[in-house]
């Protein structure tokens, strides 16, 4: 057997400090920008920040620390070891989790002991603290006989508090001399000094390395809802960015459609990450909880029926969702946790072409808005998205694709902010585009009813623009739908749609199904069977791999109402 010998090539090169600073400049600038955005999202200013703690080996480089502190205007701190801080923090956090619970809940910092026995008392205390002392307070729902006393002794060191008069609200401060668990014994005495029998008398207080405060949510999480049947979609938030985690809650939604037991239709509860109002699809898709007709044996979920949604979001951002429908006595869940790495982790290697495609479409929107408004941020977005478009899907590493995807999502967030600031001008431009589309490609083939419907929606949209009212997106959607229905009757348009889908094979995870539909579609064109071709186009649309998410159900329309 021939052994393979790996050769090592060593070489020396000169690298000046100026060259090194130039090489790392982009990464440092990105870190500073990210820090500024984090401070802004938290509703703070640099004046509210006491110091910057540097984490990670590269922060041992003093010029890097100096630039960050100078740019942010906040003093730096070197008292934490940057090489071990992450591991120490992870260990502290791991210790704060109760791994014996089903949902790995956080250990409670509040302790309580019900003594029972001759005198029923409740002793309340902090069970977990980084401090070297803790207070134990007496609470009693019954009168305490006069002259009674209580005492707390350390079983670890022999320390004793001595006897203290027992009264509702009385307290003893105990010392916590050692890290981890400190054990104490409680004794109660009557007016004659005789010990009273207690069913429970032991207290354990853990002295931790640090306090784990509530973790703020990095992003807002919302459910897509309609304001009315057939109305505009919006987000009903389960949690907002900055809210403390973990969080539990309940929301009541309404069914926006009727669902019969055994039918092949569904009620779709779609979850998004982000706060972009228009379009909602610019947010990051998380997943869909589907209630299907096959999920219950009897009954009907009527339009307007209550959908009671109970949710829990833990420290890591994992979302558990369960929906109760009283009208059919059913309880439904997704069968997995949204955001869990096993169920919804994005395969960045497969998503590279999609990211480039998303960058293309987002860049087109930036250009259309640039034709209407002047904003220097649009130039920055153009440069960033152009860099994403240069990504080579065949050579892109996972980290490159992930960074590109985040760039596209952040660009969409910026675009939403610009749109909000110039809403009237952008709405007018969008309406003008749809009017031209209808007049150039649909009016000649439209019947009088379709023309009348178009003109009604155009007038309604124009009134909304002039009065700065809500509802514009619904009018625009109906205009587009009307135009599409008319053009969809034209076989040439159907063929062009088929070509649009089949010219992008990277949109499909199920390659075998795509090839089958491609072959059938080409046969339908050859046989001029355009009705069959329309069905094939619908099916192609249904299996498109969207936005880097593995959840194909995201193609489903949301059909629930705000409660």
C-alpha cells in the first residue's frame, strides 16, 4: 500500500502595519456599522454605553480596538480575556439552563420554601445570584404567635444568624462564601424557646459566576394576517426586536376561509422574521403551520371561526406553535419547532443561485425607485447588490452565500424604509406602471366588464394616493390580477411564463420533478395543448424553492384574519 505524504510549503513575506490595516479595514468597518445598528435598535445612543468589551483573538490588536472606540465614541475595556470570554460566557449560560426539563427552560432565580409543620410559613429568597449574600424573607398567611423567633444556619461553614424575632416580613441576610450551592437550615422557636417542628427546613442558594438576564430578541417575529376576507396582508407580531426572551403568549386569529373535514385544502398560518410592511415577502420566511382538511375527521371550520394560537419563543429564538380550533375540538401543531437547526436550517450551498436571483430582482426595484426619488442610500444599495450579483454560484463558499443573503435582506429593509419616506411618489410611479401594462398588453383583449373593473380600481388607487390613505396595495394587487387574467388567455403569454420558470432550473430542489414537468410542458407546446400547459405552469410555481427556505409550503397564501 502506498502512503500519501502531505507536503508542507512554508514561506516568509514582509507585511507592514499599514498593509495589514488596509487588509482588515473592510471587516472592521462592517463591525462598527453592525455595532451602531445594534445600539440604534436597542433605542440607545453611544452616551448610554459604559464601555466596549472586546471578544476574540483579533481584538488583541490595539490599533483595531482604538479605531472601534474612536468611531463609536465609547471607552474600551481590556479587563476581560478576549481568548476565553466566549467559552466562559457559554459555560455560564449553559449552567443557567435546567436540562432536565422538556423545553430546556431557564433555572428560576426565585426560591420559595413552605415549611409546613407546627407553624406554616413561606420563606422567599433569591435562589441564584452572583452576589456574596442573599436575603431570606418570612411570609405568613396566618397570625404568628407573639414571641416566636427563627434562625438560619449554614450547613457548609457553621455560620449562624442567631435568633431573630419572627414576624410577617422579617428577614435574615445569609452569607454565600463559596461558589455554586450553599445549603442552609431553618429553625423556628416558640415564645419559651422550644423548637417547633417543620416539615421542610432546608434552603439551597446557588452563587453563580454571573447573572443571566433576559436575552433581547434580535428580530421581530410576526404572523401574516388579513385585515378582512380578500383584504391586504399585514404582520401581527408575536415578539418585537428587543423584547426579552424567553416569551410565552396567546393570540386569537380568525379563519378567512371555510375548511371541511377531509378536503384537500388548508388554512395557512405563515410566520415571518422582520418588520417590512410592504411587501411582507421581503421579510425572511420562517415557515407555515398548515391546518389541512385531512387533519380532522368531522366538522367544518367556518369562515370567522376562532383559531387560538399559543406560542413560546425560547432564548435561542426557537418557536413552538400550537393552534386550538374550538369549532372542531381540534389541536394542531407544525410537528417541528420553527427555527430549529434540524428542521429549517438553510442549505447555503444550494441557495447561491437563488441569492443572486434575489439580488437581481431587488436591484431592479432599487433602480425603479431611483427613477422617482433621490436618496444617497439608493446608491449604496446599488453598489452592495451589484457585488452580490458578482457571486459565482459554482465557486461560492457557504460563508459567501450566507453573507450575500444577509446583504439582500438588509437591502430590502433599507428599501422599505426609503419607500415609507417617499410613499406618495413611489405609489404614483407604481400605479402608472400598472396602467401602462394594462393599456399596452391587456386592454385590446379585455371585455367591457374587465375594462370597467380596471378603471374602477385605477380611480380608487388614485384617490388613496391623493389622500394618503391605506389600501393602495390591495387596489394594485387587484389591477395586476385583472391584467394577468386577461393576458393568461393568450397562448403566447402562457408559453412565455413556462419559459420564465424553466429557464431557471436552480429554483427547484426536486430536480426529477422539474425535469418531468419540463418534458411535459414542451410536449404540450408541440401539441398546442395550452390548457395542459397552464396546469404545468401552476405546478412549476408550486414547487419553486423560495428565499432559501426549505419549506415549500411558503408558496401557500395566508388565509387567516386578525383576531
